[in-house]
C-alpha cells in the first residue's frame, strides 16, 4: 500500500518525476511476502528510475551466536509478530532467517529491483549498538570481549549474490517450472551467466538449466542455496 501511494505521488507527472532518481523500499511489511505485484507496478510507473531495496534486517530479534542451524529454522520473529495490528499479523509469522533473505533477494531481483542492502554489516552479540535498543541480527557478529567473530549463515547467503553478481550484470528473463524452488538468472558479459537457485523444501531437487543450446544438470540438496556459473 505504501509503495503504491508514494510511487503515484512521485511520478504523477514529469514535473514531479524530475526530482527523483528512484524509489527506496524496505522489507518490514512482512516476513514471508516480498510483494512482487507492487514492485512491478513501481517499475511500470517509472521504468527509467532506480528501484532499490535500501534496508533489510532481522529486526526485534536478539542474535543467536554460533548456532548455524537456528538460522534455518522458523523460530525468528520481527516487530510485527508482537506489535502489528491484529488484521495484518498474518503477514508476520515466525520465519527462518536464511529463507527470508534468499526469498527476498531473489524475489526482488526478479521484479526490477536494482540493488539490495542489508541495514547492518556488523553487530555485537546483543544486536547493537542501538540507541533505541531495537536489537537486530547482522550477517557478521562480533564479541569484542572475547575477540571473536561469527560469520552467520546470512553472510554466506548474501555471498551467493554479491560475490558473483557484479556491477553491470543484468537480470534476464527466465522460467522456473518447479514451483517449490526459487531462481534468478543474470547475464554478465557476452558469454557469462549466473544462476542462483534456492530450495527451501526438505526434498532433493534435480534441475536442468537450459539455455543457448546448453544443458546443465544440478542436484540441489534440501534446505540449500546454490550458485551456478555458466560460461559458453
């Protein structure tokens, strides 16, 4: 609702639109939905403007230190789980942080979002410092007292995108026939392609990646994300 409103105000005419380089979106409206239709409408309203996801994090949640498997379980909660108005609490069920990151990044890339930014790069074990005491989780956690650092699974999820999708790469049209998995495809030069596939299910998935007269067979483990590099 908010995105539709602001896009309609910002780009209602050329005089208004010339003051804006693009639209920023956040992910706090839901722990499970990335609102693809709203992103599509925002792009259609201003196809020559940026659409950037400028803030995302596991908010209102104290970090879990050193337990990788917790980040794959549906135990995290956000602000809306406690404080959202009753008629919209269905948008904020408990969630698995890894699933939320992978789903949102892939979903955003597939619907015209030009960039995806985590709110915090590094936080301490409590999820701060934060003057408002809104403790959050960051991809990297540190313990200054113990001189320790913990690269959470969220860090490695982001690496699947940031390490392989470089400036100038372009998301290309693609189809994923298995509705249980999510995928995005990116072209990075004349003969270089990046495919990121996320399997949130508990089943092994065997997928075939077809394109440019090539066939790549991939076995995707349960609860896994995988990046495939294809060079013709």
